[in-house]
C-alpha cells in the first residue's frame, strides 16, 4: 500500500512541501527573468520609438502587455502554492477502476497541484469530478461522472488529515462518509471573525447541492446552523470552476441582507481561490430601479417600528402587501387602468385629422408593450401613416405636440399618484400611508417597483448569470416577482422559514415556488452550529421546526432570573468580564430591539470600552463582545451568546417566539439567558 502508516504520510507530506517549495523558487526565477525582459522591452521601445514604424511599435506594445499578464498569472499561482504549503490537502482515498488495476491514491485539497516533472496531479481540487467520491462514498463500490462519461470502480481506503502551518495535526482512517471525528473537531473550534470554507467536512447531501448544475432555480430551506449560506457559497465556487470558460465572478450577484453579513462571508470565496463576487442589498436594488426619486423606509426601520410600536394597522398593511392576493390585485388594477384610463380624443395636425377611434385602435394593438411605452409608439405610427396616406411629413414641434396630447389622454401618468389610486380602486385607502417625512413604507417600495416595470418596462440584468438570494424568508411574493422579471439567469435562493424577524411579511419555499414555477426545493435539517444541548433547547421554543441536533455535547443553557433589573445588569457586566479572560473569540449579547441594544451598550461600554455595537450602518463584523439585535445577528454565529431581558414582557407573542428562537440559535458553545421579574413563557414551553 502507498503510504501505509501515519509516519509514511508525514514523510510524504514533507516530499510534497519540498516540491511546492521548488515550484515557488522556479516561479520566483521566472518572474525575475520576465521582469528583466519587461524592463528591457520598455527601454528598447523608449530608445527606438522614433526609428520604429507603426507595425513594430504595436508588436512591442503587445509583447510588453503579454509579459505583464504572464507575470500576473505567475504571481497568482505563487499565492496558491503558498497556501498549499500551509495545508496541501485534507483527504485521501485509494481508487481502483477494475480488479486488475493497481489502486491509485487520490489526494484532495482546496487547490490542485500539478507536478510538471512527473506530469501528474499530486493534489486534486475538491471541485474536480474525481474528488466527488471523497464526499459521496465510504469504502466499497463507487462511481463518478468524468468528462468522458460515468466511471465505476472501488474505494479501498479513505483517510482524513488536519494539516496546519505545514504540520500534520492528525490523521484518521475513515470507513464512514466524512468521519464524525473530523466534523466534531472542526465544530468544536472557536468562531472566527469571518466565515471559513468547509471543504474538509462537506457532507453527502451538501455535496449534492453544491454540484447541482441543472436547476435553474434552486431553493435551499435550511434550519438554523445547517450551513446553508456556506453551502451556497461553495456552490458558487464549484460553478466558477465547472464553467470557468463561460462564467466569472463578475457574472454572479449576491443579494445580501446587510453590510455586516456581507463582510462576514467575504472570506469564503477568496479562501477557495475565487475572486469575491458583487453584492447588493434589496434596498439598493429598489433605489436603482426607482432612479433615486423616492425616499423610503428601510427593512431595518420597518422591523424596528413593528417591535417598538405594536401598531396593528401597520402590521395589517404589511400583511396584505405580503400576500399572493396582493399581486393578483395589482395585476387586476393594471388591467383596469388599461381598459378604463385611456380616453382618446380627435386630434388635428395641420388640417390632417387624427380620429380618436384610430388612436384607440393603435393603443390597443400595442398590448405587448408596457402601458407608458405605447404613447410614443402611437405617435410614431401616426407619423408613419400621415406620411404614407396623406403625404404629410410632420416636424419636431408637431411630434412633441402629439406626444403631449396622447399622454394627456391617460387619466394618471404619475407613478406615485397611480400607486395611491390603486388603494382607492380597492376601496381600501387606509392601506396606503406614508412613513416619517413623507417617505414610503418599506412594504410599498417593491409594489411601486412592480408597477413601474409593468408601466414603463425596465432593463433586465442579463449579465447576471447566477443570482444568490440569502434570507429568503424576509422577502415578499411581490419582491420575488420583481426578481423573476429582472434576473432571467439561474438562481440559488436560501433561508429558513422559521427565522423571520417580521412574520407578517415572511415567505416560505412554497410561496416562492408559486412565483417561480419549476424551482427545485432541497432541505437541510441537520444543525452543525450549536451543541446538542443548545439545539435541543432551541427546538423546544419552536416545536414545529425540523431541526436534527448534531451529537456534539457541551454545557446546558443557563437560564438565570433576578429580582431586579439592577441585579441582572450586574451579572451581565460580570459575564462580559469573565468572557474577556476566556479562550473564546466571540460573545454576542443579543437584544430584541435596537433601543435595548443601545441602552445596554451605554451601560457596558463604561466598564468595557472594547465592546462593539452593531447598527444598521455597521459595515464589518469583528470578534470580542458584540452587542446587537436579533435582526442584525441573523446569519452570524458566536462562541457564546447572552440574551438579556428575556422576561414575559419582552418576549411574549408569536413574533417574539421567532425572535427568541433566532437569538438562541446564534450560539455555538454556550448560551446564557437572563431576566428580571417573570420569565418569558417560551422557556420550557
């Protein structure tokens, strides 16, 4: 057997590192030589430019440009090899195609390494077709789809390694698919400031999602801590590898819930050797589509108002605008105004009559065009017919007159007024109300976008070949209808129906499928983030969820009551002080509202100036003690979580139940809950 023992594997690791080191030296020599050549070419161009003809100048310029590109490629390869020096691979399996063949050891790593001298792949990229067997099988019959077709064979050996800073920390013989010991070791580690790649611990069901090439729209419903965001990012990395000739990082767009989350996930793709991909928030998208002409409430402000004001009329407005019935009503209204709001009148252009019936016929014949785009097209047809039948050519002044008059035939052409009129048509004017300072409520902004697209048309984002939508439960059917119209390319949509900060506007996977027919749904029910004790505790808060807890044990969640809020605050201060002396990297103090978070931050920062407060304006995530709200903590994880004010007043209704569940499921290793007075009814419920 090749490298039979752990000692053999350690010796082989040293061999690989020596080869990588030699490759680095060769790259340095090549880059130095290319750099010298580049300097020489530039000097030659400068000294002889007056004597050179155009063709020679172009040839030298092209040579200089080509040399620069070659140098950049060499430096990129150098970066990859430097990463490989620290951890060349994490797995190995021995594959035999037929009983007559010798087994071939396949080492799997984050990046591939091809030995030019041996003409052999010493390390295979985790995304390569052959590497899929490492994730999908245990010892025994195996198969994988190669570029030339399906290959069958047998796996005779499977090993997993932990190599850090060039040293082997452990080696495990594995007869099971991704041995639990490796997963346990990885999950037991402290959190990082940034999300890390998980290529060494990808599970079989996760691998199927990552390597899915067929689905035009893939919906991933994943419970808290199931790794759905990480899986989606690894899926993007796989697609960039698989279709590298037709898709680049600039062809992909992430719709991210906030800047903090975008910063938190920003490491994953670079760690996998891919460039970071563009990201955008829903509000930024809406502002672009509305050309910056409308002020509107943010989603964060909407949630804050819901939690702090408890306004039932506000909740009802959101609830209605988040229903499928609402899209139907919008479409009915569009049909109504098309049929009822255009009233043609007779026009005359320099003694040439243009009858109302003619204008009406032309307008109706253009039913495939957005309503407001028909006006100028009607004028264009009038112009053509006057020239063809009357031999009369209109001038610019007459053309502008016609455009103005035809537009006036439509009852209302102001988007803001039409949207307001929609609620009058519904006979429910109370469902439309401005927020502070005459800004639109957040629930109105995408219906407004939807109307604009239908009335005026819009440019689609054809350049986006793959759209990644995170926190799917926070977007409404009308938002998905807009996304379906704007982004014709493939989509990966992920989230958890149980993790909504606004239940009045949440969407389930079934609701999304109604707007995007043909979408494929996959579920991830196993939670890897939290210990068994924390996951079991959280599952009792939302008994209907489908969480399967990972068998990684730790301390039971601590629920601590106090007679006064002063005593509770004293204990919180002591807990933050104890964390500062612990080995943990991050502690999340998760409050229900921003007001509570700001108030607690002021009290804690007096004693501990290093604590951080996350706000809607925050753009980065860091370690240490973070004071935040449930809303901003979504998608993040902490070694330790403390939930203050968990009393029956703060967490009492069904909205609060969901918020409390989200707060608890941010914890990886430790969870503490404090309250003064009466405890929330969701503990032990």
